[in-house]
């Protein structure tokens, strides 16, 4: 757990950030892995949304709701947009 990267835990133990896998659905209804990315959320997002076009938005951070970066947006390939 990456507690040391969240608000109020600067001296705490640090671990891996949350990760996401991005898949694209194929014509035969199977899925193809596009990329796997580390998210901006130190522990885990509280909520996430996926648009009809495949963009990902992660909201807030478990363990520190309302502090630090509360929204992150990712492209179809998993690149951080903002």
C-alpha cells in the first residue's frame, strides 16, 4: 500500500500505486490488451468512470477522500491526459 504518498502520511511506508489494464474489444468479441498503466492514485481510486469511447476517469483516492489530486483522466491507450 502506498500510504506514504497520500495526504498526511508523508513518513508512512510506500508501496506500488494502483494499476489499470486497458483492453480493446475485437470484431470476434474477444478482448485485446492495449496497455497496462500505473494510475495517479497512490492507493486506489474511490470511483472510476469509462466513457462510451473508452476514456478512463478516476475520482478521489481511497484513504484520503477530498485531499490531493482528486480526478485523473486517461486516454484510450492509458496515457495520463490530466
